[in-house]
C-alpha cells in the first residue's frame, strides 16, 4: 500500500488539476477507431483521432496484420540484438528507407521512443542541439537524455535561429557537431516548418538537420512528408517518423545514412534493451505503404475534407488557422476548452481539449483532426454542432 506522504502528495496534485481545469477526463472508445466511434454506448463523430488516413480499421490492413501473426506469431520473442529480429522487421525497414528516400531505416517501439533513442545515442558532450521552441515532448526528453549542450530558438523564427547559431559558433565549449531539430508539422498548431530556411542556415553554419515528421508523413509531399513537400530529399540528415498517425498503427522509425542506422543497431539503448516492434505491425505497415503506392486517393480525399471543413469553420468566425489537417479551435482558457469538449460530446461529437502542459498556459484549444475517412455528411454534422456549442459559449455570435 502507498505510504501516506506520497499518497497525500498525489491527492493534492490531482485536486489542484481539477481546481484549475487541467484534469484530463480520459474517454474510453468501445470498439475500433474510425470516423464514428462508440463512447458510453453512444455513436459519436470522431474529430480528434490521429488516424487521419483511416488505416487503423481498414479491412486490407487488418488482413495483413492477421497474416503477420500467422507467419511470425504474436511477439518477436526477444530484443532485436539477441533473437528478436525477424524477416518482417528487415523488410519493413527497407521499405521505409526507400519510401523516405534515405539509405536505411530502423523501427522502434513508438514515435516517442524514436527521438529518445536517436538524440542521446548520437549527440554527446561538446555537441550542440538547437531545438524549435514548440518541438514535441519526445524531442525535449531526448535532449535531456543527451550530454550535448541545449539551445532553444523561438518558434519558426529564423532570425533567432541564426543568432543561436552565431552564439554557438563563438562558444569555445562547443567542439563537436551542431544539429538543428524541428518538427515537420507542429502537432498543436498544424503549421509547417520552414525547412528550406533551416537547411540554408545549416549549410551556412556547418550544422546538421533533423526533422521529426510524425504529422507530415502521408499528409504532405504526396505522402512522403514535409521534406518531400519542400523538395529537400537528400538534404536532411536525420528523419524520425511514427506509425501512429498516417499509418494508423503503433510504432516509430529513424531513417538516414546507412552508417547511422548501423551504429544505432549497435548502441541505441531501446534497441538493445527492449523487445522490438510487434511483427504483425511490420506486415501491416508494408501493406499501408503498398496501398499508398498504388493510389493517392486517400491523400486527395484528406485534403478535400480539410479544405471543406476549414472554409466552414472560417465562415463561422472561429479562430482556427492552420495550413494542414490539424485544426485547433483556440479558446485560450483551460476551463472553456474543457467545457466546450464536454458540450460537444453531449452533442455526439468527440473533440479533445488540449491543455497545459501539452500547450502553454492561456493557449488552450479544442484540436480537430480531419480524416480521409470522413464523409461530407460527417463534416456537416460536426460543423453544425460546433456552431451550436460555440454560440452557447459566446465564442461566436
């Protein structure tokens, strides 16, 4: 049984979260992911799933996953370096590398682990990491695990990035490499990184480039991501991705130079000390890549839905600016975001509030993710209910 001192600390912390409107009431989905889901026995429009191409419950992908179990069993049986590397891992890694236009790739257990694998394994004392202010938490944690010096530049501010690069190049303690790390698409605001400017500055100051493209993959660049969107193939040194967004699966990967991947196989701690990615996921992932190579219809449908929905939201007068499939409705106050989410759920629309510490205090929002699986009728239903709730909250007239 938990000792009293820790028990009281946690009780007080949870009470404080409830008091300031930061307690997250986690909902349970009673069935598969899709454009509509069951919550509390009620069919509900799903506008907050990361599964933006609809592969999580796709019949073809489920068949592939089942085939993976039939061929390889339910688990790898060991860490990759002992006896847990199966042919499906190798095949999927080769396909990922080809798809991303890199020499090689390595799969890991989650997208979060991809960053906490790569950053501490490669960047050491004497190196410098420069990270965008709004980079994902996994990048922040990866930096904390590294012994490299850490610098933050203001979000998407290329002038501030250059000032940091000048500062670093004048610092005698930075004797190793310098790397600029940025999300490809930023998960809370949906904005796209200015990779051409980052690459230009990296060349000017002899720095490496590193992109976490969790949200760009299968959305931008004809599916290949933000790097391809900016036509920068071959000019990004490190690419990190996830299988939990466009793939509709679970897992992560790192793509880059063949020697980099070889080194990670030898020294990356999550690869060495934790059982690898489920093999059925690898077979399912291969099926997703094959499906997209055969047709870009899902990506086309995604952007048709995004354009339609954003125009309707704009017509309502809501503050929801974004160039991508991530559409945050900004409400600023945490309690209002919580209330809006609850009211929408009562109207059979599932939209999760995004609160501190996921975003800065005073920047709370209800973040909407549009999917290729949504129909126009689905979107119209969601817009109608968002308009109704927004009026009741005084967000629009």
